[in-house]
C-alpha cells in the first residue's frame, strides 16, 4: 500500500521572487592578496563568469602560468611578487 502525500500550497510567485532576490544581491568584493601578479590573475579568472566556455581553457592556462611564475619569483627582487606591498 502506497501512502498518498497531500499536495502542498505553493506560492506561484515564489520562484520569481527568489530569482529577483538573487539578482539584487551585491557583487562579492574581489579577493585581494596584496601581490599584484596574483591579484591580476584572480581578476582575470573572475571575468570568466558568463564568458563562453571556449574562452575558459586559455584563461586558466594563462592563470596557471602566471601563478607558477609568481611562486618561482625571488621574493627579494624589487617589484616582484612576494615583496611586501
């Protein structure tokens, strides 16, 4: 024997209101690391939101290379990533 579940009363405008609330939320503040090279990479990756998928791979490859360069840089060299801001 299968138990019947009574139908729920659902507000027909609930989905529309939820979408409106999502659209009205403020944009999240961009993460800042204090390392210019890393912050530039994060900004570039953030710009992918809504971009066509065929643009993602190239952006991630550039991001990976830039982050590897930032990690490999000598922190004592002036103007290089890792130097205190």
